[in-house]
């Protein structure tokens, strides 16, 4: 009597490899080449935050002081939201199309892939943040006490945080529709509790405690520091350090949870 030995299914996880600069930059270059042929995504990334700022400026046309108060905060929030949406959908598309599985079958580790995506979308985040900050300060008349370069720094870190969150949540979605559904769960609570609508100190103590652990709260606090102080304050340094730290932490979690297949 012959017996058949069951074959062990191939693992769906890529082997652990050390982060390589050449593999990371090659991944980033591939992503940028793909995005270059997708004008709608480019428009969403670069133009929508600018258009929202223009709309906001003229919504408060009769009250420029109101635009000054909330414009700086939204200068960081808009890039975070758009980078979250585009990154989560683009990464999920790579996996559902089988591209991710083919890439991870090559000498490409999870860390290389995540770092490559972060580098590619980070490059776009720099352009996006520069456009939005320049538009707000020099064309829409956003009045900030501190340096516009500090405003740009916070906007860039916010965009990178959105990129990291998008990469992370894409691992838990099985379709592009599900990726978009993560926005109410990940972005909306932060938007409501970040201090944009009311100072966090005036919230219910439970909500204030929750807001203290949400990175968008520190993004808004950092913008407000630039808005009201001429010099870089210790609070500003703390805020941007927390935002940057959260982005790096989420990127690490994204690499740890990255899978080849959606099922």
C-alpha cells in the first residue's frame, strides 16, 4: 500500500532580509513611474489640498482672522488625509493584482518594499506640502507669527504620517472599497479630537485623554505653535518629534503585517 505525502504549502510571507538602499530606491523609482502615468492620482495628491485651502479662504472671506486660526491646522490635516487615501489604495492594488507577490518572490524584503513606498510617496509629500504651504502663506495671506519653513516641516511630517497609516491599513483590507472604509475608523476620530473644532482642554476628560494619544492632535498643536510664536519652542519640538515617531512606528508595523496575498 502506497502512501502519499502531503506537500507543504508555500509560505505567503517573504523571508526576512536586511534593508537595502539599492532595493529601496529601485522600489521607489518603480512606484513613481507608475504614478506618472496616473494623472488623476497626481491631481488628488497635489491639487486637492490646494483647492481645499482656496475654498476655505473664501468661505471665511468676511473673517480673515478665522482663516488664520484654522488655516494652519488644516494645512497639516489635508495632506495627511490625501496621502492616507492614495497610499492605502495604491498598496492594496499592488497586492490584489499579484504585483506584490511577484516582487516579494524576488530578492526584495518587506522592509525594502515599505521603505520604497514611503520614499516614493514621501517625495510627493514634499511637493504637496510645499505647494500648499506656499499657496496659503504667500497667495492666500495666511498670517503666521513663526517661520513658514516650520509650517512646511509640520505639513511634511503630517503627509508622511498619512503615508505610513495608509501603508499600514492596506494590510487589513481585501478591496479598495474596504481601504476607503478605514478612513472613518482611522482619520475621522482624530479629526474630531485633534483640537481643530474646540480646544482639547475643554473636552470631556475621557475624550481629552484619548486625544492625547492620537498623532493628529500633536500635528495641530505644532501648527498652532508656529501660528503664535516667533521662535521654535520646546513644545513645537515635542510635537514634531511625536508625529515623526508615530510615522516611523506605523511604518515598522506596516512592514511586520505586510502579506503577499489578500486572503
